[in-house]
C-alpha cells in the first residue's frame, strides 16, 4: 500500500501569507495605514510566549502592524477589561487577540465577550459563533478555517463525503463540523462519551482528530484511503511534539495526512493574519 500524501500546512500557509502580503500592500496604499493587530499576553507561560512571538513575527512578514501588550498574571479582571475597551475604541487596531489560557481568576468567556465582534480575529465571540452556527457571514475561528483551506487547496473533495470529527470543543470541534457541513459533507461528531469510537471513525472519508490526547487515533481507527487531519499538540514521554494521531502507522492507510508539527499549526497562524486583514477591510 502506498503511504499517504503529506498535506503541507507550512507550505500552504506560506502561499496564503504571500497573497496577504500583496493585499496588505494595496490596502495600505489606499488607506494610508497598515492593518493593526493587538495581542494581549497575560503571565509568563512559555508555550504562550512562544506562540505570541510567532504571531508577531508573522505580522511583520505580511506588513501588519502588531502591538504586543504584556501583563503580569496578577492582573485583575477589571483591569484587563479596561485594556480591551481601550483597544475596542482605537481606530488603528483592527483585530484584538487575547492569548489563552488566562489565569484562573479571570473569566475567559467574559473577556472574549467584551471584544467587539468585528475585532474578534480569533472568532470566539458568542456573536461570531452564533452567526457561524446559523450560516451567516462571520469571523471564522482560525484553526477550523485553516483546516478547510488545507482541504480545498490540496484539491480534496468535501461535498458528499462523510466527515468524522473527534472532539467537540468550541475552538475546533464544533466550528469545524459546521464548516464541513456548509461544504456539503455529512458530519458525525464523536467525543469522550461516544460508544464504539472505532465504528464511527472507520466510516470516515475525512477524519479530524481534535482531542488533545496523544495518539488516540491509531491505524485501527482509519479506513483505507481516508483523509486524516491531526489537530492535536501533545508531548511524547521523550518530550517531542506529536499529535492525536499515531502518524507512522496511520500514514500507511490514509490517502492524505497532516504532520505534527508542520500541519494545522502554521495554518492557524496564517488564518489569524487573514482575519486581521478582513477586519481592516470591514469584511
């Protein structure tokens, strides 16, 4: 059996960034300013700091003006809300991103709901989530939108296919199932209470693993020729980055598969840039 083709998320993200670079250049020439993204980082979490550094670097690559606002993890909720309100009123800020997770004494839901929906470049605001669920135009969550772009730009057909999404989070599982339905896939959602997971995943033409558990999807879960999208970001006992999918064995059965790292991650960052440009344009 042939090994599955790799879906090069890093390469596709690079294509999107080049497209955005041209778009930003033209928009900036017309408007007299660059699109602006404000990123709020609370605390000293190493992973969050790494993610934020990457996002700031991405902005510079495509011509977006980024503002990094760093706050100690002792900041109060009201003080953080004041910062959100300030950015909401700043005409030079088109997008606001609050790096999650936040310290336990701060309600992430409250903070996100105070971001103006049109500046919510993460696509997490309840209004954006509601518009997505009802099929209206909205700011799309970056990871689910990135997955959709990977499939489309790789030439993978979605309409009429059976997609199985493992994981029901508000960040990935739920919105990606809605986007796949919008593209006319038949979608099954599985989660921690699903009985006989194998029965469902073996029927998938497109299998999206978004659980956050190391190698929960093995070759037993995959039917020959399936497209496998791995959203997981986990650490092996040796400290290496790995996904929810047992990559080596599953690749022997899949037609296409995303690697970890180099798959969904770069696409998430690229779609954040895309959302920021759309916010600047008022789309």
